């Protein structure tokens, strides 16, 4: 959020804070969510870099397109295990996966 917008909101009585503050997350919970979102974005970027559709990836991991969509959206029902396995199915090495998350 830009500083001008933040100042306008605060001048009108709004309190501006982080998502973690709003949801009352512990630092560990916030870090977990940030990691999962980074992994979701990295998975989507890797899939697109291979010029694959969500359907193509779903076939590779023996899943459904809707499951891939949920992975890429960071849906809470998707395990990070499945996202890691999907990245490996796309040919990513452990080193590359770690690099994507930094």
C-alpha cells in the first residue's frame, strides 16, 4: 500500500496493519503461510515456464485440474507435500525448489 493511501485511511480513523496482525497469527503461522504462498507461486511459474496447462500437470501427477488450481491458489486443503511432488514432476531439482522460495 502506498504511503498516501495509508495516511488517508489513518486520517479517517482506520488502523493499517499486516495480515498477520489482523488474523492474530503467531510468527510461526505467518511464516508457514508465506512459505506456502511462495511455493504456490513458484509451482505456477514453473508450470507456465514449461508451457503446460493445469490439465497437463494434473495428468503428470495423476490428479485433477481443479486440484492443480487449488495448489496454485495456496488452498488450505492442499498439502505442501503435494506441491513439492508436483514441482519434482515438472523436473525441478531440490536446489531449484529451494532457490524459488528464497
